[in-house]
């Protein structure tokens, strides 16, 4: 069976790191600013201090794990969040004091970046259509 005949794999979660002892700051940003809902982690990993959030896609989660090694400054590794209203999201992040990073424009995908309190890079995008079908 070729790869094309098989079902494509789906993302189940993305993992980011935060500094140990900074759970309150993490929750404040991801639940307070971004609006994610925290979900209980399995009992076996509760002692490890992991925090999980639900996303808008059922079954796809954001996993946050403590790590004493900070995320390197300037890293370009990131995850992307699709939003319905980029302007509203931009305003909410600015109101929370988050510095925004402008991005190279992409056809039918206006976007910008921001860093969470732990230097994780997040892209915010509004998908306005299929750039391939539009011939862009």
C-alpha cells in the first residue's frame, strides 16, 4: 500500500515548554489571553507538572511541559493558530502587552507572529481562500 492510499496522519497535539514554577503565567496567557480551556492531564503525568489545553479542533491539544532550559531567543520553530478575525486577535494581544512580529505576506493568508511569556513563537493566520486554486 502506498502512502497515497493510506489515510494521512493527523496532529493530536503540539508540545511547548515553559519554565518550572511558572504555571500561573502560562495559564494566564493561554487561557486568559488566548482563551484556551485547560483540560485534566492523565494521573500518571500529574506529578510532572504538565498542563494541557483543548483547541477548537476536537481531539487536538496543546501540551505544555516544564523545562528548566529556556526557549532560545530568536528561534523560528513555531505553531500556527488559525483565527476568524485577525484584527480582533491582534488587538487582544496588544492590550495584553504582547509584542507582535509582522510577517512576510502570503496570498490569501494574512498573518503575524507573537511570542508567549516563555519565548515560544506563535503564528496567527486568517485563511481567506485557497491560494493554489486562485493561481497565486
